[in-house]
C-alpha cells in the first residue's frame, strides 16, 4: 500500500463519522472513491461553501498547535452555514502538506478536526491529499435548510434592529496575545480559547431561520465594521451603531495599558464567528435576551441613508469605516 | 468597494454561468453571500469531490500559461465526475494567490476556467479568495446521477474485461516536452494539448452508467498502472493486461531517440483523464468500438488472483507495479 493511500486511511479512521452523524442514511458512498455520492433530503435545500485555511495567512505553525489548526479550519468553514441558518451535514477536506508533517503533527491535527466534526455533527465524505511546501487546507461544507429559509445578507430594511450574539473582540484579543508571545503566561491562558477554539452559533442560526426572525445575517469572521458593511452593501441600506451597547470583550486592567481597547477590538477584530443579524422592528419583541445561554444584544438600527455611523453615549456620531480583515488590502 | 470584493466580482463576471448552464433553476442563491443555496433535483443523487491544483506540484508558473492553469484545474476536478458516470452541475472555487497575479494573469486564468466551465456546463456558485505567497487553487464540483447508478471502483469481478477510452500517454508526452523546454518548437506544438487542455469523457461516463455497462470505473489521472491498481484494490481482484492492445500515444520517430517509449508513457504517464472501466463479459458484446468518436479498447481482463500482470505478445508475463503519480512517495 502506498504512502498516499495510507494517509487517506489515517484521515478516514481519525474522523469516523458514523459514530456521531445521524445523517449517514443520506450518504451512499463516502471517502476513498473518485467522489462521494449523497442522496439529497426531500423537502430541503442544500447550502454549500468552501474556505481555505492557509499557513502564514490564517495560522502560523510556530505558534498554533496542530489541534487548534484542525479544529479552527473546520469551524471557520462551518460558521458560514450558521450564518445562513443551515444545519451542518457533510464536509470534504483537501489537505496539502509537507511530508515532515505527516506523522505526529497530522495525528494531532486530525484529532482537533475530529473534535470539531463531532461537535458540529459533520461527516467527512471525501477530499484530496497532496505533498506541498506549505500547509494548505481547503474545506467544503454542506448543510441543509428548509426551502426558502436560508438567511442571506440582502434582506435588511430601514428600521430593522441590528443584533449580535455573544461578545465581540475576544478572538482578536487572543490572537494579539499569541502574536505578542504573551500566550505562554498562565494568567492569560483563559483568554485564548475564543481565538483557538471558537464556539459556533449553529443552534441560534437555525432558530432565527426557523422563526423567520432575521431579515439578514452574516457571521463576524472579519470584524463587526467589515461584516456590517457587507450586510449594508448587499441590502442597499446604511446603519447606525450605538457604541455603548456593543458587547465588548472584557480586557483585564493589566492589558489595557498595553494598548488593548475593548471597543476597537469589538469593532474591527476578526474571527469571533458570532452572528450579526437584523430583525424587523415588529418582530423584535419576540427576540429573547438569551438563546441557549448566549446573549443576544441590540446594537443599532438599519437606516435608509447608505452610510454607517457609530453613535457615542453623548449623542455625537462619526462614520464607521470597515477596518476588519480584508485580503488584498493596500495598507 | 474594497479590493477583495472587486476580485470576487471580477470572478463572477468572468464566469457568467447563466449563459450556458441549463440548470440554474436549481440554484437559489449564487456567489457573493456566506454560502450558495441549491435545490437538489428530485429522483437523483449528488456526486461531490474536491481537488487541489497547486503551484510547483500540479503546475509551474514559468512554463504553464494562465489559461491552461484555469482550464486544467477545473478539468481535473470534473474528470472525477466523469469517472462516476455523473453529469456536472455546479462548482466552488477557492483561489489563493499573490497580489501580483491579480491583474492580467488572473484575467487570463479566469478566461481559461470559463472556457472549461462552458464546455462542461458547470455553474460557479461560490468560493473563497485569499492573498498567499504561492498559487493554491481548490475546486469542489457537484454532479448529478440517477439513484444507484454511480459507478464506483469496487465492482470489478473476475472475468470482466478491462477497457479504456482514447489513447494513453499523450498527456505525459506533452508534459515531458514542456519540462525539457522542447514545447517552443513548432513541430512539437500539436503534441501539447493533451497535457494543457485535456478532453474529458463526460458523455461516455454517463452513457456507461445509464446502460449499466461498467462494473467499475476510474479516470486515468495518475497513470494506467496506478489507477488500475486502485480498481483492483477496491474490488479485491487482480488483472492481466495485454501489452499489445494498449492504445499507446504515437511518439514521432525523432522523439523516440530521446527516450520516449510509447508503452512506458501509456502505462505510467498521468493526467490523460481517460476512463478506465471494467465490463462484465456477458455485456461486452454490447460495447461499441467507438463512443461519439472516442475509441474504446479492450486491454485486459480481471482475474481472481490478486496480482496485476502485463502479458507480452509472445505470451510472457511480468508483474506490473504501480509507477504512476503518487504523492508522498519515498522515491
């Protein structure tokens, strides 16, 4: 048996989907042939997306553990399903890596990915492996949603309330600690999981879709300022954010002196994978303050005027420019 | 509008699927949101696969034109659908590239990919872009097949005939000419298209599936010796190939002196993307010699004994080792 085939068997064994996927009846043929064969569910639509997770772009080998890379690469792609209100079902993994990483590193990477797959109830159904100078992971996820119930970015209307789940800025704070080599200090360890092992809002996304509560939705993968701008552009509207209402990450006093500003982290920090959604005002009384323990906060409103402003507690407003993560930016 | 968004719009405009896809009724939401939404067809199964196409592994920027990289990256993934007997429907593109390639190179790459998409009737429904030091393309394709009709690698039985479409070794010959810098010579130009712009056997794959003619099938992406070994391993059988029957590429006399051996090219050369399939003997009389102009050749038979042998015209036999393209090989 050649090395490539052994590698594929190791991947398939490390992520044994039948153990946790209740959806394997839909799987006609899994990993190991030219392609996977799925029997689509009746009375449902499929939601598909793919996401690359690249060394030196999305993670750094010298600071990120293989478990975290495995977990997060799958979480990142799956968060897009949450943002549509879809339930995760299957995924494909394309894995390009240097030969030296095919031993212990790969086992730990697969363990991290398997824990994400179990948590999100995703079955690995196929993929591709290649030898490559740097690590390049590409993940395709397939989810399911009731017909017509996928929540797009384009449905926000003037007057809608802008809401967000959880807290914002925590992932960016964790990333900064890692990059500034502060992550090793025991006192800051509790601040790392939002960066390394983000929670997804899958149940919330599906609940908002089922209840037809959200008129538009996106996950905060690139930062509130950037992701809100995407909703506004797709919907042809503007927005006004209330600075004092934004659920900012709590920054310990000892770190504030090092330039960590909670509002800046919350506005522009990426990778929180919270849900940012708009709710028509007449439905907003039905929106609870918590969903399964996750706080839902009203942070602003959609406006007819197509600009995005942030309002201070004293009533003064300033334009909010998208300063989150963008590829090919000229800065 | 930021650079990343402009890039996504350029991609969507360059591959305007509605112009050629007869399947857009199934597409509820295309490129530009968090994910694509598709309405699966009734009475059909879906076939999915993903394939990476990487700089310095699958292509070289200094010798391969952007058009050829665009065409071939999509063709390579789509060939796996042909090998299942599926009809291509949709694809997702994950594109990671250096900023310097986002101008003219990208336009030409997208033109090559668009010509493949038109030819294969594939609609681009989503994807991902990222800035990266080297080019990394990952393509997910989705095809359709009648329930239970996908042709796997695992159905070959002792006595089945082994058949192959087209000629073998032509892509490897083209690759060698490119690598030995002979590709610029006008007399060898006609030998390059099988390497740069491979034809796929989509109609043949669907015909074999519909007629239930093939008991097992694979595309010859990594070379006859390697791909036949995969069918044999999956089916738990062996094979005997008749050397004199193998439809080898015609090597011009002037090149034979340079070490190009037609049988070696045909046995171990990769990327022909022909279909290698097995046919139960009782059905073989129904197999025509040509399908839509493409020759179909009987090149051997499946054996109960689990080894793969090649038989010379004089009757002598030798083991055929898989010497096609394999990642993570120790050579």
